[in-house]
C-alpha cells in the first residue's frame, strides 16, 4: 500500500472520526503544555553559593516553589502528574467511534489488507493528530511565555518565563507524545488487526476479572510504608541512595494500576449483585452490561481514579503539615516564644490541591467522551429496545445504574489507597527534644553581658510525638467532587441517549 493511499485512508471517515481526531489533538496539546511547564521548572539554574545568598536561592522569582531549589522537583512532579489524566483522556478519545472504525478496518482486512498495513493506518491516523496537537501546544507555550513575561516593580517574575527547557527535552515532549499515542492506539486495536471478525476480542471478555489487582495495591502500600526505614538505613551509603526513589515510583505505579484494574473486578461483582438482588428492568439491564464488559469501568474511570489517588495522598500530606504546624505552635508557646504559624507548606498544598482539581476536570472530560462513545456505539440496540416498547426513562435509569454502581466503590477505593500511601510516608509528627535559652528582660538588659546572666534561664522542650489524623473532611470533599463529576457525565450522556434511541437508528450501518 503506497504512502499516499495510507494518508488518504487515514483522513477518510465520518463526523465521529473528525471529532476523534480533534479531541486527540486537544489531549496532546494539554499534555504538551504540562510536560513543557514541568521541564521549564527543572531548567531554572541554581546560582552559586555566596555570602549574600548562602542557600543558593533563585531570587529573580517571588514564588517560593521556584525560588528554593529543593522544591522545584516536587513542583515539576505535580505538573507531570497532570499528564496522567490528559493521556487517559487521549485513550478515551481514541475509542470514540471505535465500533465503526473496527468495522472499517475489518473490511480493509477482508478486502486484502495485511495486519501490518492496518496497523500503519491506525498509527498514522492517531500519530498525525497527536503531532498536530503537540505542535500547537508548543506554539501556545512559546506565545504564552512571551505574554506572561511581566516582571513586577522589584524585577521579580511570577513564572519562569526567563528560561527554556533544553532542546532535547522539548523534542522529547513534542515528538514523544505522538509516538506514545500512536503505539497505544495500535495496541488497543490489536484484535482488529489479527482477527477481522473480532472473535478474539469477544472471547477475551467472557471471563470475569480476578481479584489479583489487590496484590498490586498491597505492594504499593507496603512500598510506601518501608520508604522511611529504608532511607534511614541507606542514608550514609551513596551506593543504595537510589532505592528509596525506586520504591516510591514502583509503589505509586503499582497502586495506581491496581486500583484501575480492580475497578474491572468491582464492575463485574456489582453486576453480579444487581442481577441477584435487583427486581426492576433498569438495574437488570445495567447488570447485564457490567458483566458483559467489566473492563469498561477500568477504561472509563482510569483518569478520575488516578487523580483521586494523588488527591488522597495530598490530603494526607496536608494533614501532616497542619499537625506539625499545630505542634510547633504549642512548643513555641511552651518556651514563651511567638507561636505564629508558618503557612508556607500549607499554601504549597493549595497549589497541589489546585492541580488535583484540574486533573479531576480533565478526567470528567474523559468520562463524558467514554459514556457518549458507549451510548453511540450501542445506539441500534437502544433503538431496538425502544421499538419493542421499553420506555426511554428505563434506559436512562439503566445508564445511570451502569455508571454509578461501580463508580461509588471505585472512588472510595481510590481515596483509601491514596490516603494509605500518604500515611505510609507521613503517619507521625515528632518535635522537641531540645533546649533553648530565654532572656526574660528588656532588650537592653539582655544585650548587656553584665546583666544577661541574671535574667536568662534554660528551657528544656520534651520530645513529643503525635499521630497524623485521617483527613476525613478533605477526603469527603474529594469524594463528593468526584461523584458530582460522574453525575454530570451521566446527565450529558442522557442527552445523547434520547438522540440515539430514535427509530431511524435501526437503519444505520
């Protein structure tokens, strides 16, 4: 098949195919902006230590997250975390109109196209859309960098608009995202390339998922729990300094994959419970769908669950900082010093919570795409049910059951796992165990060596340990927000359900 033929076939399609290309490009644009922003933070140069600047702070900025070198890694990590829901959104967009595309690709196979040719066609379609979005994202980044470069009266910047990532980092983001998107789409459609009739895909979905995802979650929780002991043991051994970061990365990835895969197990067993105990048609219809395709829940809620795991860990971290701040105030009052708070870390957590909120919004977009894609893909079945006398209200309640039944336990699971990960790192606060000298007189008497001794006393501050409380209120708000996102998604999906149940849909190909 000639390259020109491949390009012509990749660009062919219906309005649904055009929407898929546009949404894929938009996802790549957002991921490019997040990636370039993270690498920009890492590109901030650290000045040499001087007498005026012994901490090597970058004083051209007024945001402490950019000023202090030790905080830039966490800031970049939070920005990179935003790419997870964006990439999940791209995965949902790749499935938009999937049944029609599967039939189109299967027809090409039956017409004589080889699996390699069909795979190249899929890679070209998604890769070109993602590359277009990445290039637009790069242009938006460069234009926004110039527009936001506004030093204040002291010459300080709010954003690192005075630096650029390395050429390799920019090329890795702009070119790497389209490659990853194209390969992921090729993997998702591997059944179509190997079996034009789709027999393999149907057989793979008839088995219910097993509970082995709990092993991944357990591994992630245990990994976070042993990070502090391992870091303490290898603190003086540079050869093993890599072990703690490896445990962090492996534990986080394992827990996230475990929660996402475990949602398939939750969906399947929710369907079993509904089929066993439900007595009305909407719940029974939802039970059949949940059991027929339990992995749909994993695909649909992947981005939202990843954001909630990160949000649960951030809530545990905020509870740690709040407890430490309260304990420091108490210790300060004990020695008679000013008990004022240091809100820096708590204000930093506001930035992290904002990133979580953005991630939930992006994940909501992925939910909407997934639910609408599922409704449109089954529009002939829905239209047939309406034609046989099933009320549209029954179908609407069935869609709501199908979305909410696995969503509620999956949200609780994600928040629980995120909190356990966070508490594995910061489960306890300790302070004290030191002594200080206090002068209880006027400044002049305290500064005079002749009178200082008689007004000075030594205060011993005992060591205090306090368990970090579980941030139930914060977790409740996260859960309510995630559930509200699911409800909004269901509401949007029901609008498409009314259109998709028109009797004319029975004649669609």
